[in-house]
C-alpha cells in the first residue's frame, strides 16, 4: 500500500470514459499545443513525446465527418435534442475549513473536488525521493461518508470515527478522523507520514477555521439542477485549472471549463478533428471564438481579464446564445 491507496480511499472515484471526458482530454491537448507554439522569432518546436502521443490518440478519438455549414460558413443550428435547458444562477461551493496556522513542513493548500465532496490538500514541502510524504487532507462531504472498518470515538463532544492504515513494506502510514462538524457538514481530516498520529490529527482539527472562499475557476451560470462534478487547481503558471458541472439525472452530460495561458491559434483547425468554422463572438466585451461540432457539442475560447484564456466545452442540446451566456459566467 502507498499514497495511491489513500487517494483511492479518500480521493476521487474513477470516472467512466465518455464523449465529454474525451473532450476534456482534447482541452488538455490544446493547452499543451498553446504552450509549445513557437513565436515568430523561434525556430520549429519539437513537441514533447507526451504531447505527440496525446495528439496521435486524440486524432483517432475525434475524427469525424465533414461539418455541414450554412452558405455563409456559419455553424449549423443545434439539432433537436428536446428543449434547451433553463439556465439559472449557480453558487460554487465554499472551500473546506482551513488550517490556521498551516503547520510547518507542508505547502499552502491545493484543492480538488468530485460529486459529494471537496478537499484541501496540504502537500509535503520537503519530500525526499523514496520516502513517504507527510501530507494533510481536509475533506468536506455533502453526506455522511462511509467509515467501514473504522473505530468509533468522539471529537469535540460529537460522534466520530478514526481509521488507520499501517504498512511496513513499503512504509506507509495514515490516520483519518471523521465527524459532523456542523449540521450537514461532514469533515474528514487525514494525516500521512509524520502527521499519521491520532493525537496530532486531533490537534490539527482544533485549528480548523471556516472560510468564505470558493473554488478559483468559478461558473456562476448553469443549467437548473446541475451540480459540481469535478475541480482541479491550476498549475503555478495559472493554466490547467478545470471545473466541471454535470446533470445528475443524465451523468454523461457534463460541461467543462479549463484555463489556458492564452488563446489557441487557428482554433477551428485544431478542435473536433478540424477544420471546422470558428465563429467570432463577444464574451463580456472580449473577443472569443465559438465552434459547433458535428455531434451538436460546442467549444468556445475567450480571454480572461488577467490575460489568461479559458475554454468552455458544452454538450449537445444548448443554443448558441446559451453557450455564450455560460461563458460569460466564467470567472
């Protein structure tokens, strides 16, 4: 057992592949293409081997027939897939309570989420190769989490459960404490390595304070009834953040927003197996590009106020105006 076991037990469940998941892979590819694109002063750029492999796989996955267009080259109107969904205001969930102060030896938190939970991850700031990391995970659950195999106890006068993982070879140790911190707010705090100690974990739990902060890549407009599906923080350069929403009544219907360092050149030529028409649109007064794919899905890119860009991927059944309205809710 190793750290992947903790991620498996306390982290995201594996997600079946779907067209929307493949679309997200294409978004990651576009980010790499954008990062590797040469400037006029540069010579030819050799894409990293990973990029080349992704590109080859994506080319196989997204090859499609010719996209029918109107006489003016504009994308076709959406096909009839029932009535377009109703868009409403959407509140992103608040982040988990934060450790105050942050213990020595760990980083500022990063965040990740999937249906039903959101987690702050305080990573080992001094991890050495071959050694188990000492990290802290603070996870907020929407519903009471399963605690099979745990030991019943109390924390702050409330029922709680302690779970342990002990492994000698290779060395891996973790302790988790779960309790209902407030009505409807279930918390699991997990320590690994040096923090895999119940008393130390209880002391850390004593330092948790609420926060009003929300995930950094927010979506403020969404179809009625949709929920947060997944979230991933951006890298140090600000690219690579992903926020996904889905329809719980039709889990294969997912929309994704991802950040990029800048707009992708020749957008219509590199998405959806291209070339497909990329129609200029205005998103909060900033110039963007909209692509309508043959299977009625939409892809849109536009700048963010801070100089980065984002890409929005929307499943079938939305109108062009709704896609733009969704994009104007990204921030």
